[in-house]
């Protein structure tokens, strides 16, 4: 019997097409996830130009938006995710009090 592996960190990245900001956000979250969550994460890309109805479920008001679905509670970060410290604290990967 095969055991299904579930990612400990489930991330959704909402974008609207291949804009420079969307591409940068994807590059950034992939880099941070590999550095800090290696082997423990999944990233799902949701293009709202292709599936606009999906914005309502996570109450997406701006793009790009990164949503941490799991572990709960759900957290959201808007923008190109270029500020690594802000992203790590926002996703609760790195505690706020450890930032120099």
C-alpha cells in the first residue's frame, strides 16, 4: 500500500497572467521555499485570467497574492515577495523576534 505524502506547507500563488510582478513573485517564493522548507512544501499557481472565479474563495483583492493554506491559520502576502524577511515572517516561517 502506497502512503500519500502531504506537503507540510501548502502555498497558493494568485497571479493575473505572466506580468513582471507575477514572474518575480514566483521566482522569489520558489527560492525562499527551497531555502527554508526544502521537501516540505507545495506551491500551486492560480492564474486569475484563466480562472477568475477562484479569487472569491480566498478573497483575493490584488495580485500577485501568496496564500498559506496550511499550516493554519491562513496567511496572505500581497506583492512580488521581494522582501525575504517580510515573507518569512508573514508566513510564520521565521519568528518576528529573530529578525535583526
